[in-house]
C-alpha cells in the first residue's frame, strides 16, 4: 500500500505501473518481494549505492538524483527483513 501511494503521489504512476515497475525491480534483484513492506535491512546494505545506480534512468532518475542531493539516508524502523 505504501509503495502504491508513494509511486502515485511522487511519480504519478497508476497502481498497475507501480506494481509493474516493482516487479521489474524485484526480478532484477534490486528489491525484496514488492508486496512485502519492510524497513529492516542488513547492516551492510548500501541503499545509497542502489539509489545512485538509478540517477541516469530516463523515467525516475530525477527522483534518485533528488534523494542523493538531499543527503537524507533511509532509517530502518526495526522488524524482520522479509526479503
């Protein structure tokens, strides 16, 4: 649900487009199962490295660039990595 809301609000994606993109990211090995909402990551997970790999993407590169420029780092909120 959070993924769909963020993709819709931030990128203007329809629910179908969001899930299709998430499925592509999943099958490419970039994310855990797209319908699993988790904020628990391995300590050695390089989230900013993953984001920087998307800066040149023609559709969402501008979002990745904004994240990189903001200097913000996602913080895990605990839980179990279900991926």
